C-alpha cells in the first residue's frame, strides 16, 4: 500500500488543511483504521464553513427580508418601516460559525484524528514540519487540502484599500455605498447581498456580461433582474486605482470615470492556496496559477502525496471536495479504488433572484452535439401577481435532439437552487425529455414549468433543417 514502512512513520496519513475535503478524508481514513493527523493554521472548517458558503448563505437570507416585507403589502400585511442592524447579523453569524467549528473539531476527535493548530510545511516526500512548535512528523501518505484564496489581480495603486470576501464578513458596519469588482458568482452574490441590505451597489466587470461560463440566457436574465433591484452594472471596465480620502474611497476606472464609495471589494477569482508549502521540495507538479496536478484518484506526481478540493482547481465546490476526500480515503486506506465523476455537478448562484444549473449550457451543447432542442419559458411567478414586483423567472432545458436526453437545465428565480438539486438526480440518471413530459405537474408551482414545456423554442442541427 505504501512506498515506506508504516512502522517508520509517526502517522499513516497527514492532512494539510482542515476544510471540508480534508476533514472528510481524515475521518474516513481513520474509520478504515489509519493513524491520522490533520493540521489547520486558521480555523477548523475551512473556507466554506468559516468565511465562504455557510456565512454567505446566512447573509443571503438576511438580504431577502426587506423585499419580503415590501411584497407582503400586496397580501394584506401592514408592516411599519423595517430597521436593519448589521452588528446583530454579524454577531449571530459569528455565533453560528463558532458552533459549526466546534462540531467539526468534535467529529474529528470522535473519529480518532489528531488535530494540530499550525501551518504545515512539506520538508521532503515523507516529512512535515509544524511551524507552531518546529516539530517534524513522518507520514506514510500526505494529503494537501488547503483550498483556495482570493486573487486580487495585478497590483494597482491603492490595492491596500481593497477588501475581499474574507473581510466582507467582518466589516464593522454596513457600507452605504460599495463597489464590487468581478463578474463571477462571488461578486454577483455579494452585490445582491449588499443591495438587499440597503447599500448602493456598483458592480464593475471587465467582460461583456456577468457570469462567464453560464448559459447566455441565464446571464442576460440575471443582469436585467439585478438592475431592476437598483444595482448599477458597469461592463468592459476595470478598477485601475483606489484613492482613499478620509473615510471614503475613489475608485478610478480604466476609462477614466471615478466612483466614490465607502468600500471597494474585489471578487475577481481565487487561486489554489499553495504558497510556501514546500511542494517543490517534495517534487509535486504544479500547473498554472498554482493548481496541483492530480490523476483520477487525486494522486499527484509523487505517488504517496495526494490533493483534493479547490487546491487542484478541478470543480471548485464544497460537495466536490468532500466527495474527493471520501474517494481518496476509500482508495488508499479502504481497499476500494474510487474515482470521482466531475460531470453533471449541480451548481447554484445565490444571487437575487438565485440561479440553479446542471449540465451543458446552450452554447456548449451546440458546439459538441450535432442536434439540439431548446425549451425555454420566461414567466411572471405567481407570488408577483399580488406583490406587484416586476420580476420574471427563467426555465430552460437543453435536450439532445437525436436521443431526447436532457443535457442541461437552467433556472433563474426563487427556489432555483432547491429545484436544481432534485433535477440533478434526473439528469444524472440520463432522463429524457419524454421522462420529463410523462411526469405529472404539481400545481400551482413554478417547478411545474419544467414538465409542461412541450414545444421546443429553438432547434439546431439536422432536425432543424428537415
């Protein structure tokens, strides 16, 4: 199983990084009988639990209440002017994160995993140095699960004044005006969070439209909906400099325009967190922007060193990291070689309105498949009929015109993330459009639209020419 004798090592497995992937790998490996040690230099739980998915979703919930209060008037409710307190939200968020961190720590202990609070450096292919006390640990296997970190791009004047998503969770007060640079899901989500809580938001993105890589109809639909909610979206521009004067910041755009705000936040991407870790000393191959190169079993160029999660830059989502960590432990310590299937992974963007997608978008389907049928519906959700809110939902199916198999599903609207999790099962199983059509609609729901779109709105390929 190993290249060195376990008797000469302190542990069978040393995990660097106690995030979602690392914790799962450690616990499963320990369950298979391995001696496991895990090191974390910040807080147990990793990005997702401490300053990522979980606290973000809590802020998303908070940001939606004002619109709910506004909408309630159409349903007969009379509510006095609402008052939001940022400090209360952050304090309650912090309390919940601390509870989760304690639960993660306790679960590691119950599993028999030794946890050390320290940065870990790889000294050679089997030796890890703990910076906290200088101790050397010999390990039969090493797993790198250090995730990613915000990337702020090339240095610009005033970059020291810019915050990232890390700092956004700990701001002392809600900014009245904020500029967010970026067009990916993190930038879009925070723009919607701050707007929902009452901030004046400007989103600056260098591309032609937000959410590059998503279906074009989804991108256009969300762009329109965000503007309806008062978010200013500036495309084709970047922030060239940030100037601080007293308590405000002047963001100088690449076209010369200046936008004065109370905070400037960059969310232009994340890089694998691999700096000064000693990977080179161990002979581990690293690709562009630091991604650790791995095979289908998460093994690096050094046979007994593995990597899972965002540090490998495959599919950078928490459930994927967890699945990869579990598969690694089963492969190396459970005698069950397991590959992770990275196709058809359901994805959500917790914008307002939110997005849920799985599978191919229309552009990619048309590029790779000879025949494609598109089913699309844009409609006013039932809730908006009485609330009076100007909003629309989008539902779209991308179907293989030759086999009738559903290749992709794209939803924008309330509950999109919850819907796409269940649709994901059908798509993963290879459901056809006929299977969708044969499913009885549940009325009145928005989701029923997915099984009542019987006529394609567009056809491409051979069938379109016939």
